[in-house]
């Protein structure tokens, strides 16, 4: 009887695993869980969430808040990667978006009668919309180069990656623009119902994207283009337009991140805003199970990939035994191992070696 | 010969893939100094058996005896070292390397750590000589004909210790003369005691060269026969497993149908279309419910014409009328909107989306015409997919299988389903039966005829004249990127078409 029950439970667990591996989320979830577990062992208060000044605070909230940049970029990047492309310009677009919003809000400190007045050069909504529009347009530029001119994605976006930093510096006249307009700080640093506002933004973008994936043919078309562009065109689907819009959306996501960065730092730095973020975004997508060869893609996987990267960073910092100068190496080693284990051919090879040994010992 | 010991003996070999039993306990014997054909429809298990023999796949059960000892190769390399040489269907050579480099790629002889070019060249010449080929082996592979390239592929796998040679569809891209040359070589190797396993879809060739035939059907062993004791009709019967008289009755059906529909208006009319470097000026028209055949050699402009009609390539000039209205078709989606559909020649690179499921492949073109926002509900998708899987007899475990796991003929049927789902008024089929076995061929021909009966028009492109004549009511003949003639009625004979292609009108 007890055996039967155990069998039932085992069956259920196995069912869960097959379902999880089919959705592509099995390995990302396992790794994220492992990292959380390690944290819980090191720091017993890791899972605690308390309310301070009406705000939720705790390591988990912190990780979610900090990972919002990577996750947003990774969501946009997932679609690009699914079409067998890559967008290495997102970091530069973040800088441009930050520069545009900072420029339009203006960097003047206005004090009247000893009280700081919050004055913006342009109305804040205008600044936000302009920054997002410009970022989207830059993404479309990438998309045009790739879909219409036939440039390789990595080359096309490399152009903007290099030029973008220059453009951002031109907008800020080579200075770091500091912002004194308080309402703008809410976007990247504010709290709503005790939860960081950036988490709402991530949730909103994620909801829209998941809706589009489930309820429209977008997912099918993107996968189809990523697997076989020619055959997709022959089936009457405008492959070029899909590629165009995928890059535009990646630019749009980078635009949002630019706003978050600018708002959170209360300044725009053309040189450092979004620096190397494209690499983290690509890594998040890969950790999430989407192949750089294009085709099947996993939005939730990329989200968890982003969380893995951020929690890893936090964890390494919190382990005292790891010297700060070794942080990057440790992170690289862990990412390397994770990627190896996720690779199906590597797993098969390892399984093959173990299997062979068993056979020989028999 | 029955008293001899076979060099290869496979017994009760089993292999299953997710959802499909590819081989359920088949036997196979191969003797020294014979040419042996494995026959069977697509999906019968021919390739699977070869892949098990050569170590690509691991068998789930059964035994393999090679040269008198029980063995099981783990990798193709191991099999090759033991003397089993295989030339696969897709010739994997590098056209931008020399012939000699192609033969020795990956196993270059070395001298003091450097590649010994003299030895490579002289050995290559020796190997090719054995195949009756004497050419300059330092020249690029691409400077030689496909037939020579095929010989190079054989030379590459042959070494002195080779005892078994496996050829998977070696003749599908060769012309008559080249086939003769290949057969001469095969006969020579056979007389030297080589055991040759030959897989082909061409019945003529099987009867010309093989000594023995093994027939598979649906992964089961049907029988092993001496070629001279097995009449063709019986062979087909054994492969297909159904009566053939129903098939030979088909041509009449088609002709009846055409005479019924003669009065109906034109569906598509092309006037003075041309594209520089691809197709000279041509005009053609397709009636409702008619099958228009395109005949001509490879590269004669058949496919180019289809691509121009379907909006894949943009013509320099020319008009296109659909149902007597002037239309501009500048992309496949334009063409689909006007009720056109196109099954391309190259199934793999232009047709299927191999990592997507059968269901997704079937609904792709229909969804494309609906657009992104009007996503077909999942239930509707399942219904459409199941309907066509049933109607066309697509062999798949279920609609969620990735389409790349299907055999060639079934992939072709998935493509047909994709286009039928859009309910086209004109379907262009470019080589729909290439690389497909007899049974599936008949099924596709049958399908063409039954649909034109229901009012669909079809442009049927094929290299096999006999097939074009069988299904078409009119045939447009192409040569050197030019439409040179149109034949119908009593002129629709293989001989007449050949003369037209040859230029002896």
C-alpha cells in the first residue's frame, strides 16, 4: 500500500519533470532554486521579507528589483535570438535613451526662496515618450540593416553599439547630466504598494509579451523565421517585416531600461549607462534555454535567466570567502558549468560515459 | 550461391523512434560478389537498416554478423575501418577543394609532420583508376560533372580493405550516360568480389544491375528474392501491399475530366513575362480545373517560371491576369491572397520548417494569410491538422511530432496539406515526387487528379516525362530558359516531348 503511494508520488514527480523539460524551463528553474538554496544556507535570513517604512524589503525583493534591467533587455533579446539574430547594441541604446530623457528633463537645480522647485525643461511624459520612440527607431534601424540590406545581425548591431555611445555623449555634450526633477525618480526608484515600481514595469511588459505569444501568431512566425527564413517567406509570411519589428521591440525594451537607469542614478552618463548590459542580456536568454541558432524560444526562461545572473552576483558578493577580485572569475566558472549542463549533447556524452562504465563492470 | 556464407547477416533487427516502430524484426543478407537492392516505400525502413549496419544508429534488438563474427559498430568510422564503405544520398564533398583533397580529407598521409601531397595525388589517381576514371586530381572538384563527383565520393570511402559498399540513391542526380558509367564501375567492383548494397527508387536500374532484392514494407521484412525470379509488377505489389490495377486505370480518369471542363474561363494568364538572366519572354495560361505540365531538363526554366508566377522573383516585364483581372504579384503573400500556392522543389530548404511540429507546418500558410492578430484557436488548428493527416495518410505518431522526424514522402504530404488548407485555386507542384517511392508517387498523382476534378488548377513540374504525361492535359516544354512549345491531345507522348526538348520539332 505504502509502496503504491510512493509509486504514485514518484509518477507525479516524473510527470512534473517531463512537463517542465518540455516547456524548456526545467534546467533554469533547477539552477535558480540551487542558487537560492545556497543563499539560504549561508544566510539564514535570506528568505525573510519585512516591511520597513511601508516598503517590502529583503534579499529576494532586492534581487528582483536589481534584475529588472537584465530581464527587460532579455525579453527583447529573446525574440531577436529566436529569429537567429543577435542585438549587441542594446547597451548603447540604453545610454542614448538615458541621455535623451535627461536632456529633455533638463539638468538645472532651481531654488526659490530657499526651497527646491521641481522644474523640467520639457513635460516629463514628453521626455519619456521621446526616449522610447528614439530607442524604438534605433532598433528599427538595426532591423532595416538586417532585413532589407542583408547585413549580418552581429555586424549591423555592432555599428550601433560603437556609434551609440558617441551619440549618447553628443546628446549630453560629453557631460554627465544630473537630474533634479523629483517626479522622474519614481520610475526607477519609486515604490507602489510597497513594491519597487520597476517590478511593475517588468510585469507589465512580460504580460503583454506573454499575451502576444499565446493569443497571436507572433510566436509561430518568429520561430518559423528563425528556423527557415526562405521557407517561411515561401509560405506567404513577410519574414523581413518580422525581423524588422523584432529588432524594433528590442530597441524599445532598451529604451525602457534607459529610463530606469537614468531615473535610478538621477543622472545620464553617456559612457557608462548600460555598459556591457547586452552581454548579460544575451547570457540570460541562453541560460533560459533559447538557442542562439534560433527557433524555439522561452520568454519565462529568459526571465529566470536574468534572475539567475542577478542572484549569482548577489550571492558571490555575500560570500566573504571569495575575494572581490575573484568575483568575475567565480561567476564565469559557474555560468560555464551551467551552460555545459544545459547542453543536451554534453549531458548525453556524460551519460554515455557513465553508462559504458556500468556495462563494463557488469 | 545459396550455399555461400553471407558476408553480412542481420537477423530480427529492431529499432524504434519516439512514436514510430521503424523496424520490427527484419532480416537481411548480403553476399560477396553480388549487387543487392533493398526496396520499399518511404518509411519502410531502408535507411534505418543501413544506418544500423553502418553504426549511425544503435539497434534495439536483433543480431548482426559481419565476416562470420557477431558485431555491432558504435560509430560510422568504426564500420568504415572494418571495411563497410557507405556513400550517403547527399554527397558531402567540398566543391572548392581539389579532387585529391576531397578523397583524403581528414586522413591526409603525413611525412615529417607535413601533409604528403605527392602521395595524396598519386594515391587518388590510383583509387580513381580502379573506378575507370582518369582525371587530373589536382583540379577543383567543382570543375567536374556530377557523375565524376559521385565517383570521387565512392573513391573516398573505398579503401583496399573495403568488402562492402553501400550506395544510397547514387543515381538520383545522374543522366542516362552517367548512370551507365556508374554501373560499369559497379560491375567491375562486383567481379572483384565486393558486396554492393544499392538503394534506389528507379525500378529500371534495379532490374538492370542487381542480382538480389530484399523488400521491406512498414518496417517489416516481406521477403528476399533473386531479381530474375521477381517480375516488376510483383515487386511493386510487394512493396505497396495493394492491387496495382487500380493505379493503372488513372490516366483515363484525368483525360475525361479535362474534356468536361474545356469551356470554363481562364484562371491565370501570363503575357510576355521575362526576367533577365533567369527566364526569356514567355506567355502561358491555365484553365480552371486543368493540370498544366511543365517538361524540360533541369535548369531549362521550369522552376524559374514557377518562381516568377508566385512572386518569389520579380519579373522585369510582363502582365499577370488572375480570373481575367490584371494583378500585381510582387511577393508570395500577394500570390497566396490571389489563391495561388507553390510547393517548391527543394523540400528541405524551401518547404518544411523542420523543428516545428506537423500541426504548425500545416497551418503555417493559412495563418500567414490570416495575419498575426487573427490567430487560429488551438482547437481549430488541431482539427485542421488531424483532418489532413487523415486525408493524405501522413504517417506520424501525432500532430505534435517535429516534422523533421518524418520520412521524405510524408514531409511532402505535410507540405501539400499546408497548401490545401489555404484552399487554393491554383497549386504549383515543383517536383512533388522526387526522392519518393512508387507508392507515395501514385498517391500524390492520384491526389492531383482528384483535386483538379473538384475545380482546382494545378501546374505540375516534373523531370519524369511519363509522370507529366500521366497527370497533365497540356504540357509546356522548356529548354534553355525558354518556353519553346505547348503540347496537348495526341501530341502528348513521351517521344514527342523528348524530340521537342532536343530541338527536333
